[in-house]
C-alpha cells in the first residue's frame, strides 16, 4: 500500500505545477516541430510525472487537513475541478495536524 506523508505549502505545489506546464509546452513544441505532431515526448513526460503529480497533490491536501483521496473529486467535471482549485489555493493550517508539522514553521527556523 502506498502511503504519502508530509505536507506541501502552496508555493511548493504551485511551483511544481508551473514547472510541469513549462516542460509540457516545450515537449509539445518539440513534438510538433520535429515529429510533425506525433506526441511522443509530451506523452512520455506526462507518464513520467503522473505519480509525482498525485503525490504533491496529496501532500498539498494534507497541508490543509484533508486526505489525499479528495483528488478523486476531480473526476466530476467542472464542479470537482473548482473544489480542487479552491483546496489547492487554501492557506496552510497554522498548527500541527495529523499529517505532520506546519511546513511554514519548519522553513522559518
């Protein structure tokens, strides 16, 4: 059984998303320019970061006191996506929760 532990701050989560989008755009440009639209690089990259994406999403949800299973709400079109975006934008819980210490406090020490 896969157990994800720890918490990820908003900055950590959104920087991961930003870098992921940037690399995906570059991979798609390479696919279009070199491989005439055959999506080889972008598909391989997206498969390679699939598990880390779920892991950082779960750690982000842990930071607000939710279980990582809340990511499954994204299966519901539009409404589920809105709920996830709100959760991902919610500020860190100030105190220790069942998933660990407040990562903001760890960074300040």
